[in-house]
C-alpha cells in the first residue's frame, strides 16, 4: 500500500513539473479607441467653429465697409419762413466712418439768402465733443449770429462761437469726465466774401480757375511754427516720447543715422505733443491735456477773411481727406462732380485713395459756377 502511494505521489509530482503553465492573457486596451474618437470629434468641432467664426468676421467686415460708404443723414439746414430769400449757394455735405471703428466727425450746413454757414468737426478720443459743437452750430440762436453777420464782419462772430464751444465742452468734461477733443473749421460765405475760423487741422480750401488755395494752416505738431509755440509753452514734440525727450547727443545721432535707429520710430510718422501724445496743438476740449498751468495744447482759434469773387467752390474737410489728397487734387474731384454729390464724391475719392480715418466734407458751390443742368442744356442746343 505504501508502495502504491509513493507511485501515485511520484506521478502527481511529475505531472506538476511537466504540465505547462496556463497562459496569462494581457488585459484588453484601456478604452483608447473611444478616446481617439472623442479627440477626433472635438478637433473637428473646433475646426467647424473656427471656420464659422472666420466667415462671420469676414461678413461683418464686408458689411461694415459697405455701411461705411453710405452717407449718414446730412444736417443741411435752411432758414425757415415763407418770406425768406432762397439760398444763393448750392451745397453738399457727406460724412463716412471709413476704416475707423467708430464715427467721430460731425458737420453742419445752413443757407439763407446770400449767406451760407458751414462747419466740420473732427473728433479725437471720442465723438461727444464734435457732436456737441455740431449741435451748437445747428441751433437756431447760435447759427443766427453767423447768418446775420455783415459781409466782412463774420470772423469775430466765428471766433466767439468757437470760444463758446470750448466753454461748453469743458463744462461737460468737468461734469461727466469727458476726455474728448475735436477740431473745428467754420466758414461763412456772404456774397463775395468768405470768413473762416478754425482750431486744429481741418482745412478750408477755395477753388477758382486759377487753382486751389488753402486758407487755413494746420494746428498740429508737424507745423514748425506750432511746434515752436508748444516748446515755448513747456511742452515736448516728437514722433514718440523717446524723441520728444531726447538729449542733444541723441538728436545729433538721429541726424547722422536715422530716427529709425536713434528713436525707434519711422521718419514719416507724425509729430506729437507730449505729455499726451496727441498730434494736435490746438483743439476744442481735451481737458486732461489742459489741466496744467503751462498747457501746450490750447483752443485759440485763428480767423481769415478773403474775397471770393470769381471763385467756384469752397471746400471744408477733415484730415481724412487731406491725408491722401492735396488741395489741387480735391479741387479736381469737386469741379468734376455733380453739385449735389460733390462732397460725397470727394469723400469716396479719399476712401479709394487709402484714407484710414473718418472722412467728412462740405462743399459750397458759389454763384459764379453755372449749374450743371444749364451746361448740359447749352451742350444739347449746340449739338
């Protein structure tokens, strides 16, 4: 019996040694297929969102550019009353947002009998100052003072009006914390006399057969006379703050090398006033720039009165026009346009030339210019 037990035990031992171990199966993958599918779905969804957002952005940009070409409602005012003399001037006015994110300009035209009052206001740092000045010029009481001014006596009235605008904008700035500023160019055409007053770099141009004459001078830091006035008042002038504060040695190096190297600014960049960094040396509003006792930025208007006998047009426009067109170029556009569309034609010409600013223009056609309909009639009869 013992012998049989040993035989069985030995067999079991041999079986244990010879029997192959049961294979150990690797665990199945830990869900990598669902993870990959989820990643692919998320990536695809992200691409769809990016493409859709790109299309929406492109469409919004196209709509903004299209809308920027449309004229906002023009503020063309006429003297009321059935007994008033009809206006002697044909006028057109147009403003467009252009490539800017917002429209900050304002314009006004008012005609009564032989007198036309026009104004263009180019806002800086916001639209509120420009709109307030435009609203004041559109008001009956203030406009009346300019319409009633005798020929040759309108310049003092314009200066007084611009001074009142500065007071009004400053009061709003104190009350509501405005930082807005604006340029202003206001003209009164009375018979054969033109009076103009301005603050900033919006311009007035008189067009005649002899050419185009700029009546205003820019109140900005690129004007050497204005730059000198700013420095005398304690301000600094430069394309950037580094140039404005540069030592004599650095300025000498800039002459030998270039502003690019010495100041890290392009030579074609506009000059600016510091502190503040604004290109204008004169403006209505801009209270933060005027809070110091020695303020380089002022609201002092300049005026001029000239005869316009023989002239054909008067153009008022902001720098959105003058950045890309000189006086002769603007005159050529206006003379070749239909009278009712002259301002719009000028603004669109500036836009097509690459202006990146708001663009606003007012054009007054003087009586010496035959109406286009009369010219067309004469040409038809001649044929």
